[in-house]
C-alpha cells in the first residue's frame, strides 16, 4: 500500500491550468474591446466607399447630361468639342467631388466627336479623392459614353 505521489508534477500541472485560464480570459477581453473599435472603423470605411461610388456616378451623370445638351443643340460636328467646353463651364459647381473632370474639359483633354450615327465622349483618367476619418481613397477611371442623335445613351 505504498503509493508515492509525485507532488512536484501535480503542482506544475495545476499551475499550467491556472495560466491557461488567465490567458483565455485575456484573449476574450481583447476580442471584446477591439471588436467595438473595428466596427466603428468598418462603418467609417464603408461610408467613404459609398461616397466614392456616389461621386463616380455623379461625374458620369454630369458628363452625360452636358453631352446630351450638346447633341440636342444640333452643333456642327467640328464644333462639338468647343460647345461641350462652353456648356461644361456653365455646369461646373466648384465642389470637391468633381475631381479633375472640369479641369480636363477646360484644358481640352478629352474628345467629343461623331462616329457614324453616334456621338462619342471620351475623357481619360478622370480622378478624384474621397477623404474619411479612417481612409483616404483615390479613384481614377475613364469616361467612354456613346449617344444617339436624340442625346440618349446608346447601349
């Protein structure tokens, strides 16, 4: 009946259990507190991305609106570009969301011409920047729109 219990092994095993429990509690605590910070940052970045999408759609819609006016004005083919420049200056709102669109138009860094029965507007490398508290996003894209003789977007 002589059983010898190795108490040295029991102490180290028990202390390992307590250390593991402490580490688990610390990990849960860090997840709980960092999750709320990440959610706020995620919402902020999501809002900035929504602003970027809206701005790109705004620029495309504004470009199409001006082009439609030019097409409906029955301007001669040789004057399409100049008429587009003049009409765009009347539309310029001077807001940050316009990016470099109107600067490119003012400098004539685009093409607006007639191709058969369609009118083609091309503006390369239109860029803008959207700033948020947690992210600054720069977007560059090309505008390539086709219109029929009534100024409607061609498919």
